[in-house]
C-alpha cells in the first residue's frame, strides 16, 4: 500500500495538517519531563514499523507538498542551494545514497535502474522519469545535489573533512530553524555552531566533532533537536525573517492549539564513499498543539519541559514572547500524573 | 558507539607474487555482490586468525575506487615484524574465507586541489594506486614521484608508467637517482597539494622541506605506515574492567586488551586516528610512545597512551579501561 500524499500549504493559508496516523508516528523528542543539551547521538539503523525510523530516509504524507514548497523557496532565492566547486563528487555520492535508499524502501513510489554509469530514475509521486549518466553533470537538469534534494524531504548540509575539521561547503536549506546556508557556507564546525549558548562551555561540540570525524561508511548515526514554530511554516529562515518573525506576536490563548507547533529535527550523519565527505540531512517534523495533546503523556510532558526550560535556551530558540501563553494553555492537559519513561505516546 | 555492521565476509580470489617482498591479495564478497564504494587513500582492517590469536592489520586499498567488484591490497613481507605480514604471505591462499572491515579513509585527497603532487617511498605506493585511478577517471591533475631501492623492488612502477606515462617519475637508489625535492616544490603551480606516504624518515624529510619552502601545513598530507613494533613483554592492570593482562613480545597493547574481551574503539591501528587513546591512572616505569596522535606534552605527562602502537617497560602500569 502506498502513501496517501496530501495537497497542502506551508505558507499563506497554512493548510498543513497531520493525519491521526501521522500524529502517532511523530518523533516526540523528550524521553523525560525535562530538557538539557546532550550529544544524544545513536546509530541510525532502520527502526520499528510505522515510525519515522522505519527506513533510513523517511517519506511521509507531506512529501509532495514539501517538495512544492522547496521549489517556491528556490525560485525566490537560488542561494538556498550552494555547492563549492570541490563538492560535486559529494553531490554524486548524495544522489546515489538517496536514490538507492528510496528505491529500496518505497519501490511502489521510486525506482532506479543502473547499467554501469547509465542510470534510469523514476519518481512517481513527483512525475519524474529521467535517464542520465552517473558522474556527468551535463546529463541532469541541476547539479546532482540540487537534483536529488529537490526530491527529498528535509535540508541537507554536505561537510568536507580536512585539516582536522568539518567544513560546510555545500547544501540545500529551505526548511530551517533560523539559520542560513548562504551565511554559513565555507565555515568550519566551530564557526557555524558559534551562536549556540551553553553547549561550548559544556565541551559538547569538541566531543561531537571527534565523533563525526571518525564516523565510518556503512555506520550512519542520528540525533534530534527541537524548537517551536508559529504557523506551520517550513521556511523559517533569517533571509525571510521579516515574513515570519512577527508571527510570534500573534499567539493568544484562543489560537494556541492551531497556531503553535512543536518542531522536531532528525539530524543524520552519513560518511560518503567517494568524496569522504559527511552528509548531514536535517529532517523537520511539525505538529500542532491540538494534535500533540491527543496523546495525554506527550501533553503532560511537553507542559513540564516548556515550563522548566532554562531561560538561555528559551531565548536561543526564540520562545520567550509566547512561552507563558503556551505553558498556560498546556497546563489544562497536565493533571500532575507521572509520565512513563521513553518517547512514545502511551 | 558503533552503528551497523563493520565487517564484510570475503573470499580470497587470487594471490599474486609481485616481487621478492610483495604479494597482492584479491578479495570478493563471499556471498556475491559488489563491495562498498570507497575513496582513494582508504584502508581496510584485515582480520587474521593465527593459531588462536586474532590479528587486525590495516592495509591500503590499491584497486580502483571505480570498480568495486573486488578489493586488492599489497602486503610487503616484514621478516622482523610481529608476524601479520608473514601470516598473509605464508598462510593466505586463494579460496580462503576472511573478514575485513568497511573502508576507512584517513589519507583522503583534498578535492580543492588544482594539482595533486604525490611522493611515495617503497610500499607506500599502495594508496596512490587507488588515488591515481580515482583522479584519472575524472581528468584530475596529478604527478607521482616514486622512490624505491631498485628495479626489482619498484612495486607497480611498470603498471603506473603504462597507465600514466610521463606523470610518473621513478627514482632508483641503486642507479643513484635522487629526487630533487627543493626544486620540485619550488616549481609547482598555485593550488598544488602535496601527499606523501612511505617510511618515517621520508615523511619527515618531505614535511620539513615543504615547511622550509613555505608550504602551509594544510596543503601537506601524509600517511605513516606505522605498524606496531614488537618489544619486551609487560604487565598491565585494566582498572575499569578489573583485569590484569600481559602484553606479549609480538603483541600490541591494543591486541592484548582485545584478547581480554574488551572492545576499545579503533580505526587505524597505526597511531594516527586517536580513537583508542587511553588514560593512564598510575605507572612506575618508562613509556615507549610510537604514535603520531598525542602531543609531545601528552607524551611527557605520562597521563595518556595509544595502545595500538605504544609500549611500556617497568614495574607497573594501570590504565583506565
């Protein structure tokens, strides 16, 4: 049975909704009633059925609409996708990884036929049927990174590894939590993480870098991060801050359930075989407060996490203005009962 | 933390005598299918079951990254070594099943380079076999300077010359041919990156000459072929696991720790990658540091050791493992 792809928007009238099935598979990010940074890296191995970890690259009901939104962002601002000249090979690595995994995980929607370097790619949901020569950029309508990531949910940063550091030398970034590829391009690991509070002092980034530099082929890893977004907008970029920044002032006790979203990122790490670069996909999942509280455990726990969040983190995540309103709203769903350990709904 | 499986079951499909010191080994997947794609400069760790002892030795992949139906490595026999190369030469035959790791690259090409200038000594030629194949397939600009003892030990010089002609420069000791490194380095175009793989003395010479000529550190890449050296046996207390172990003459400290049932992380097993770095809790004696990872200060402090290549002589050593 195939996925039932929805037609919806992430801008203007914001028609985005999760189906009840999609709510149940939401990657709720809190395993306990509180939150502090941790490296929280785990092996990225295929997980349980009907979770977002069932396949290495999750495709869900929002796929077609998310790809349409990405095309709109790129049409307005082509600098959302960039690749420095030495990163083309890493782009081909990325294309191979995404095509082979998608075709393997969702054969009813994607297929790939390889005859040496003559490849035939079919993407049924997006109506794409292309033949090209692997390694020859002139046979594709875009460079390989842009071509395949216009067909893949989530942002992708491609990190070159050299001189004992990682360098953000390519990527496509249209569904981001307020960071800019155009600003970060060419930066190293410590430079692009410089704005993050507290974590540097905790030594988090040094440990994370050491781990990532040693990441091996065939042994991908993942972690998660979270923030909140007002209205289901994928493109909360610095470039478009003028379009969404003021949304934060529009939260009222009456509209919390529909307007306020928990935004979870699943960040993955893959060693790319030809280029020895690291692929860093950042997949964004949104859930409305109305949808979240359909799980009593998630409602109780998120109320406690948000209420007790250290002020520096609330500031960094941009939640300060509307946090009290949301905490008050969520408190109606928290009877003080204990919550069970682990991420899942009860 | 380790994700997924790092081990690949392979069958030895061919063993080729290259010259009096070097044999080449071909591996294919035992259960069929192509092997993982890799990048030039990568190595695999080969598991050897040698009379109840497990040896894990890293070898550079020398086959073309563009063709992964099989992997090939070349092993130089080291009669004074700890026995890994002798095992490969004496015991490994076509048809034999072995286990290797996924490829790991600690000697990667810098793809920003306008030109790749490669300097090889002896068996240090192997990673360049894969790197030149990778670059040639994409029209990359490279030049290889290869020093060896004589024609008989100029491993793969004939193959490379046939493939790449004037891009290969050979220097034979017994013909009195000598690489004029100062001149070579002073005549390179902007955007050239330098790679060196060979004996420790050669790496030191190339790095020092490049530094003297003003080459930035980031443009000089090198790979040490530092196999662990044998030495006097010594005793170690592993404090975390509460185990006492003895490191044999032909065994590395890392191998002895593994033989005790522990699994410390590793990638290179040659003192370069830093994965197996171990804290010293207490000691009474002298460290024999052979790694390229720890700083001189770390070496002097007596607080850290790289168990893959370094040893110890003295009364007692307690490690945080």
